[in-house]
C-alpha cells in the first residue's frame, strides 16, 4: 500500500510538472492544465456565442478603430505570436472583457464613457494584459471559469441552472473575474502597452475615477468588471499614475498622446443606453418594435434583454421567466423540441389562443439530475408557445414545484397578454445618442450643459459621462458630450 501511494505521488508530481508552462509576462512557471492550442480553440468557440448573445455594434469606423489600435498594441505585447481579434459589441453596459485565445470585446457603453484615445488605450492594454499573462487560461485550469459563455446569473437560484444556457446567461452582465493579483498585473501591462504605442497612461487612472463615480451613482446595478474584484480604486489610481510616470521616463516619451477631440468626434452619434428597436420596457411592459409584439413584465422583477432572449426574475431568485424563439415548422414540433431540450416531463398540455394567436400551453416538471437530486428541488414550468408573424415564441416560467402556485398567476398574466404591437409611438421610438457640442464661450460644465438644454435631473449623469465635475471651468471651443434623441 505504501509503495502504491508513493507511485501515485510520483505520477501526480510528474503530471503537475508536465502541466507547468512558462508565463509569457513573468517568465515563471505556472500550473497550466490547458495548452496554448486548447486556449486558442476555446476563444474560437466562445466568439460566435458572445456575438450571438450581444451582436456587433453597427459602426464600421469604430470597429476599424478598435481593430487598428488593438493590433498595434498586440504587436508589442508579451504574446505577439497569437492572432488577436477586437470587437465592439452592442451592449449599453459599461464593460470590456477578454476571453482566452486573443479575443477582446468592448461594449458600446464603455466606448461612450471614454473621453479620449488614451483612456481607451489604457483599458485596451489592460485586457490584452489578461491574455498575455494567460489569466483566463489560469482561471480555467483552476476550475473557476464556470462556463464557456462567461456570463452568469445575477438573481436566478441554483435550481434553474438545469436550464443551462438560459439560466447561466442570467440577468445582468457579470463577466469573468480575476483575482486582485491578476488585476494589478493587467493594470501594469495596460500602462506599459499603452505607453509603448505613445499614449499618456495617466488618462487610464482618470478613467478609473469615472468608473468609480458611475458605481456610486448606480448603487447595485451591474458595473464594469474593473471594480468588482479589483484593488481599492483610490490605491489603484495612485499606483497607475506612478506607473505611467515611470514608464514615460523609462521610454523618454515626450508629449504622450491623449487625442481627446479625435476620439469625441469619432463617437459622435453613438447610441447611449438601451436601443429601443431591440426592445425596451416602459411601465412594466416590454415592447419590441422590430418584431412588433408586446407583453407585461411582473412589477419589481429585474429583466435583461439580449438579441437571443428576454429574461426576467424577482430579486429573491425564486422564479424566472424568459421569452425566446422556438424552432419548429409547427407549434406541435416546436413544443416537442422544447420539451426535449429542457428534459421536461409534461403534466398537462392543451391548444389555446392568445389574443387571437394560435398557441400551446404546457405545465411540466424538470427533475434534478441524478447526482444532484438531494440538493435540488423539482422545477415546475409553465410554457406558452405562441405563433405570430411567422415565428414561434416560447415563454417559459419556472419555479420550484413548492412555489409554483404562488407564481402561476404572474407567469400566465405575462403569457396571456402577449399581443401584436401597433402603437406608433412605441414602433417609432428613437434611441438616445451621444452628441458632441462645442461650447461657444468659457463657462463651467454645468453652465455649458444648461446652455444645451440638459435638465437638472441629468446633470450629474452627464458630468460623469464627460469625466468632469460640474464646477470644472472650460475654455471656449471645448468639446463636450450631451445626450439627445
């Protein structure tokens, strides 16, 4: 037995030794259970899922900008040997994230909040830093990365994890998080890389202040990955500023680039907040102008709308509801595929009409997997599959069997009030956009915003968007952001 144990130990040590690889940034050995080829393959698999989840932001000039700057920075990174891709996704959330294998994504929400190219470059360097130091591959090796899609639920209970991609995409965008050491290292790399391509990395520190102000204003709303598991914002600001000074001295960089006006002119017209054509909520009703349907959302439920589905849940996470397209030539075929996909056991099924539209209603149970039966309750579902406009729409409400009766009326109220959208005001709703204005005379930011008819209720929000304080004095000719339809 002792001999067997020693043999096992030797095999384990040998496997561990073989799984070590040299970190491209530090030069030290890291335990890495994922080869570089596996890491690259993971990125290739993740990319289409991320694009399907959010969609690309339709602005060729901005997409070219992120590609050009990204490739320029990747070329001087510690992993210039791999292929990188840089994309702006169509999400209002303020975020940027990287996945294994060289894929970097910025949301249009974060692009709207940058106030110059140097801020953008610092964050770009930070995300490339995660890839260069193989942080996400390390997370995968440690078993911390929960799933390929990199998005987890915010308010949905574990019982609903059985719904797989639906529950795990959840409510809110909570992207892959790294530990504080990894974040510090990526901050250092962000400063190094952005300085090496000529930008002023002090601006990166200033952007962290913008993010911190946004967090304080938003309360518990989903905020950038930068402020979740990251170092103390105040310490981080000081550290990044010092690193920026050190690197500029080290490289003898004179007159580092900021490029404020160029950047602001590029983002002039960028969509700010939700894009109504993709669906929006008003007075607890979800409207989709392009697909021309509407349905009510239960009061006080959180929701998230993506190109793939609309998801809703109460804050306590004891239930969830989502709407998505159901493949199938007929209602019956769509119902059969849905039952198979979620491994449901129908209790009751009947044909109905919903506001004149043909539909099928199903009550079904989804029992926990065998190995987790003791920890998880039976999930009971109410599903309406509704035929409208050449599509089959599935609306699924789920809770524990014990709580199902308490949520049944909320589920059925949303489903039975699915109907055609015909209100011209909702069909023709326009998005808010960031507009760049030139101030005609020296003034404070507050005075400049008021001159552009910004209401008092929006003043602090616009100050954060501009990366300024309301009492900051601005010279004549300064460009500022306002938000207009």
